[in-house]
C-alpha cells in the first residue's frame, strides 16, 4: 500500500480515511522492524522540525526526538518558557515564522484550535502531540499494539473504563470506528459531579463511521456489560494534565468503582490485554500518588498494581510504539 500524504498535517484522525490510517500503521510496523534490526533509515536527512510543548511530556517528547533523529531530522525543542507564542507573539505570526525555518511543526498543548491555526498558517505539516480534544498519535500506537497481540483487529472489542470524554478516549473512539473495532465507553452517566460526556456531534459522527465499517459504539455505566467479550481493557488517569486539583476528590468518589482490577480483567475475554497511555497511578511511588494516598487513603487509582504489572499488561510495549507510529506520521507527511 502506497499513499501520498506528503504535505498533510496530522491534527485528528477524523481527517484521514481508513486506508490512510492503515498505511500509517504499516509504516509504523516497518519502522519498528528497522529499529529492532539496527538498520539505518535516515530517509529525511537535511530536513528540520520544531517541537512546541506548552504541556510537558515524557513519551511524546522522546518519541518525536528519537524518531526524528532516526530519520535524519534536525530537532529543536521549545518548552513552555522558551517560546513567545500566545504571549508576545500571536499564534498566527509564530506559525508563519516557524514555517519559514522548519519543515514540520509539532504542537502539544491545550485547545485544538491552536494546532489548527498553526496548520492553517505555517505552510508546512503540523502534528498534534496532544490537545484537550484529541491525542491521535497515542491512538495509532494503541492500535499497533493491539495488532502485535491479535493480528487482524477488525471485530475486536476495546473497552475504555472511567471518565467518558477525554483526548485519549475521543481519539480511540474515532480510530476504532475507522478500523472496524467495537468501542465501548464504560463509566458514570448522568449529570453527576466529576462525570464527563462525549461531544454529541463527535459521537454522532463516530457512530455513522462505525456503521459504515461494520462495528459498534457502546456507552454504558454497567461494568459487567462493558467488559463482557472485551479483548482490550483500557483506562487513563482520572484527572488529566492541566485540570484542577480539586477534581481529585469528586473523581475518586465517582470513578473508584471503575478501577481496573484482576476481577474486572477476569470478566473480559480470556486472552484480553490491559492498556494505558501512561503515566499511571498504580502505586504511591510518585509525588502525586503519595499525596493522594495521604489525603484520601487511596493507594491505587485507575488500575491496581497487580494488573499493571501482570502478564496481561502491554503498557510499556504500547509506550515504545509511540516512537514507531510518530516516526511513521513524520515520514509520511514529510517524504
């Protein structure tokens, strides 16, 4: 399969056809094989990219930096204090300056409108490293991980446990609909403190796409119903980056019943795997984890340490795959 995505920006998976997503996944697989073999693949030598990070990161930054260097790219990293974007210089002006210096721009920050404006004005490909609304590079890595486990993913069921709306769950819903994977969001419903809900327009769009591709989108608050026949149990932190700390109290009360435990995993298919986009609060070995334990007496949040460290867990394979899929996105759009 050879498609031409050169010059395209990567802002949300809604912008790409099923065939184009399949193409990027095949590229990801090829790049992973090259990396494992130690085979050079500096296919983009002489090009330069800039990484704009308004929100800090481990996996996204390292994936773009290492992936870029593997491809022969020059890489500039700008942290939240190293750029005047949105402060002394407008987003539009920043885009027009950087587009004259770089061949590609990555943005990780808040509103989706920012990455869209960058793409509109820069004149070079812009890649979404995470916004409040979408996290498309994460979703690509998740599907690559599923394919390494199961082969063909069409017809499988992925169940996302916890809060309904979020950049990861939004992107998972989109990519599952595009690829014929049954998607289930299992979490609190109704107008209760701390609950989140999918944007109605996005949900309707994904339901139509899913119908075209022979799969389903299921929303439920019943754990037994949600995890039944699931091939993947997926969860995320209960309070996301940049969200108010005050949310912890209501989210812990609301989402504790949806914690991924061994009992939950046992209700899924026998060969089901556990996935998480990381970082994860599965113990108290972090500053936030220790603070939560002291304040609320909770030592494990969205997943138990037993599940996180079990032979069903694919979280570190999934984290590595961020690099291979991001490399595929950069190569496909810059080649």
